[in-house]
C-alpha cells in the first residue's frame, strides 16, 4: 500500500515513515500542504495521512481542495486537536478517519489497514484468494493453512496484488507501490520478487498478463 | 473605630436614636413649659375670682342698711348633688365646681360666705397671697385677698390634684401629637433608608446570584454616582481576573497542545526501536521509557481536560442511560492493560436516565474507576453501584485519615500507595471535583463503612 504522509514536523514524519515501512507500507512524506496537493495531483497513492496543523495551507484546506477536485483517496487526519468539533469538522470535510496525537503506531497501522480494506470494498480483516490467506494485522501468509515466511518486500507485493484482487497491476505501478520515490530500483526487481513468490506460494497463484502486468484471482 | 456590620441597621438605629433623643428633650421642655403656663393661668383665675367676689361683696355692703354685712347664701347644694354622669358639664354647671372653693371672712373672724367645700376653715392663719394648704389628704392652692376698706378676707382655692390633672392633660395634649408622629417618622425613615441603600442591595444580589466563574462586567449606568466609582473598580477587577484566567487557561491548553507533537515523536521512535531491536536489554530500557512517555501523555490529556473544565467549554447536555455509559467505561478500563488487573463488578437499578454532559460524566466515571483501580490492593474487586440518586465506587485499599482524604482533591497530589508503574497525574480527582461542581453533583471520598478496608467514592447526583 502506498501512503502519502503530510506532516510538517520532520522528526515525527521520519518516525512515522520508519514505523510504517517496518510494517510493510510504502510511505512518502511531504512537509507542506502545497507539496501534498502537488504530490497527490501527480502520483497515485492508496492513502493519505494528513496532519491538520500544517504551515500555510492547513490540513483541512488540503482535504477540501482534494475533495473539490474529485480525488477520493482515503484520508486519515492526524491532529493534536481533540475537541469533538475538530473531529466533526475533519470528518465533514471528507476525512475517512481521525487519529489524535500522540498515538500508538500499532493503532495507526490498524487504522491504515482498515481504511485500505474499506477502500477496496472489503470488510474482512483477512484477505484470501486461491489457497492463500493473508492476516494483515500479523503480516502472516498461509498456504493451505501452513504459514509461509516472506521477506517484507515479497509480503508487500503479494498484499498489493491481493487487495487489488482480479485487477491487473502493471510492473511500474507495483514498483511505485513497493519502492516509492526514495529508493533506487533495479529494472527487473519486480520480476525477481514474483519469481521468489511463485517458488514459495506455488506457480499458479500469480498470473502474468502479457504486456500489461500481474494479477491474482 | 466603630464596626458597622449593617449600614441599614446602623442608619436606622442612629437616626431613630437621635430623633427619639431630640423628641424626648423637646417634649420634656414643652411639657414643663405648658404645665407652668397653665399653672400661672389657674393662679391668675384664682386672683381674678377673688377680686370679683371682693367687688360683689363691697357692692353688697354699700347697698346694705346695716353697718355689718349679712352672711350671703350660695346656692350650690343642688349642683353638687346632681350627677353629671360621664358629662363634664351641662347647662346648669360644671362638675369641677366643687373643686373650686371660696370663703369670705369679716373682720370679726366670722365666716359669712362660703361654698361649703372642705377647705380648712381657720381665720387665724389667713395671709394675703398664694399658698398651698394641705388637709384631709387633699392639697389646695389658695389665693387670699384682704379688702382694706371694709377689712374682710376673701380666700379662693382650687384642689391641687384637679389642677395637676388639668395641667397635665393640657400639657399632654400639647405634647402627644409630636409623640404620635415618631412611629410614622420611623416607618418613613426606614423606607427612605431602604430605598437609599437599594443600589447596594441590587449590586450584592447581582454578585451573589452569579456563577463562580461569571466575570462579566456590571452595567455602570444602573448605579447611582456614589457607587459608580466602586462599580468601575469592580469591573476593572473582573476584567483583570478574567484576562489572567484566560491567559492561564490558554497557557495550559497551548502547552498541552504543543506537547502532543514532541510526545508523538518520542513515542513513535521508541516504538520503532522496540520493533527493530534484537537486544533484550535495549527493548527493556525502551519499554520503561515508553511507560514514562505514556504517563506524560496521560498527564497532558488530564491537563487539557482540566483547562477545558476551567473554561467551562462544551456545556451541551443530553439524556443518557447511566448503566450503558458505566458499562462502556468499564469496558474501556478492561482494555487498558495497566488497569485490567482488577475485576470491576456493577450492581445497578434498572435503566437510570440522566440529563448531563456526556463527555464530562464519562471522564468523571473513568477517573473515579481509574483511581479506584490504581490504589486498590492487588487482585481485589472494585464494586460499582448505581441508583437514581448516587454512584458509589468501592475498592479495597489501606484506609486514610481525614486529613489525607481532604488532601486528595489537591492538584498534582498523588496517593502514597499509588503503584509506581501506573501512577497517575495527580489531576484525576481534581477533574472529578470540577466536573461535579459544574454538573451540580457532590463528590465525597471516605473510608468504607461496611467493615471492609477501602475507600468509597460517592457521587451524589441530586
């Protein structure tokens, strides 16, 4: 899942990026509302974590502009304001969830997973396809009930394919989802990961759609 | 210096005392003056009467063929016998006639004219002028006149008690109207003083009727000039207190707010270390640092709640079910690993409806339960009992003396038996008390009375 974090405090942003990366999410961080609008306009993200108290354009304004431009990306507001009216204002302006600082990273991750599921029309906390079952909260993957150990990148890749079940994801899209902006990527990195995954999960699990990308069904 | 506890009472007592004193002195003077004047008038009448008698007797002597005058007859008997009843006088005479006596003596000491009233009859002690004669328990005021031409004596007398009665009556009639006016004056003065002091009463009612945090200004134009200065000063004081309150509240709220981001930073990075580190010692240190951070977060949250309660924000009230709310709070408590070590048992009457501010009541219940758990002996039961009039939360812990109990409400004071790892901010009970004050509840903390060692937190809802 590719996440855009908009947080003006670089130290906090850095901590959240690290934490979410450790949780298998691909996170890109920007520090102002302007940069957030630019990034969201140019690239595709699965979720946006938006701080309310941004310098310049506030989090609420970013959200309003985003919704006005018909961008329906799930938005999780992050704020130091805990008053009911602040929450109501955020949710009314189109936020999907609201998390108060200081938060527990596990709660943040759980909320991100829940928003991810909801945005794909899922309600179950588990993803399943063919003979594969993924427990998102524990980062566990089972084949026929037997747990399979995957590297973080492999988990992210199969998780992305699973939440976009029956949809073809291009190699570029997958690269973006898994590596974001910051990392240097080999041109055949995705193929290598797919190869490893097929070895661990079985050859029929991930289908190759020639000239387009990969999918699971 | 005179200590005035009530201006109204002071003014009333002072003015009435002064009026009474002035009235008493002037009435006494008037009374005595009137008495004196009436006495003089009576004396003058006596003298006049004696001269009339002298004139009548002299004429009688001149007309008489005999050289010695003959005794005269005074026809007063039937008048004396007549009953005047309640009347003082009628067309035939006045009942006081018998109080007026006269005697005429000739030169030989022979009484030849009198009106048969028991005025002492003694020729020997006749002396010209005014005298007071006492006889048969009666006192007479007499005037004696000697006719120099014919040598006879005329003695005219009035009974002293009648004179005194009349004198007093006349003097009293002069005095009583001023006495009668005193109560009327007191009533009018009372009204005037009350009316004059009414702005003071209005200002005190206005101030007394205020909520403890109402620092709005008084309308200066509503008060007379004498009070305007005070009202202006009061308003200025209100303004200063208000500003200082707001500054204090803003500071607490801002500080609590601004602490949230650095706390988030520390917490996120510590949790990251916890996740990536393979070193158990590092994980242990980080866990302890996280406990500290969580405690700090709790305190910041409590400070924010307190500053909001001080500012009395969010006053909206809703009708809610106390049982449901209590169950929700208990569930939250059970999810808190630090506090879940105790079993919380609820016993409640069916469906208790309350119209309150939900957020406040939730915080109140949470803080009281949190406190009960924090200070309870290990593996004991916390009992919660609800009914229409009160909420009782009982735990099992060492009892406290009265002084310790009263100190529990002080801000930043933590109980001595608080568990080191889960100790609170020292603000919880202060918040509870503030909520109770704002919601019209009463919070009592006391030792349990049911024979079990522990503390009973009691919230009286009415």
